[in-house]
């Protein structure tokens, strides 16, 4: 993917933020940020799907979708970053 090739070249938080602001609309960034928060909460396994949705004011569909990719898909994208974030 050419996008991942571009992302890997970014060195600082400022570069990443600038790139995302140019690439995505504010609502797309907000949606990705929300999914990331959902993934972190699901990974901790401290809350139910409904509790996560209520706390983050996210839809239960978003929580369920993130959970599917976090626990059932083979991409391992969320898992690999969450393991590194410990």
C-alpha cells in the first residue's frame, strides 16, 4: 500500500498529525480516534460493549465492529499496537 509507505516515513507526532489533517476530514479523524479509544477499552476487558458505547458516546455498532477486528480478524493491527502500548 502506498499509504502505509508514506506513513512509515513520518518521524514525529507533529508530522503524523499534519499528514492526517491533510489526508482526512475532521469527522474521519474523529471516527478513527473513537475506534482507537474503543479498541483500548475492549483490550482492557474492564467494561461491557454497552458501557464502552455509553462512556465514549459511540454506537454499539462501532464497538462491535472494533471488537470483531480486535478479536476475530487475522490482520492483528489493533493487537500489535496495543501490545506495544503496554
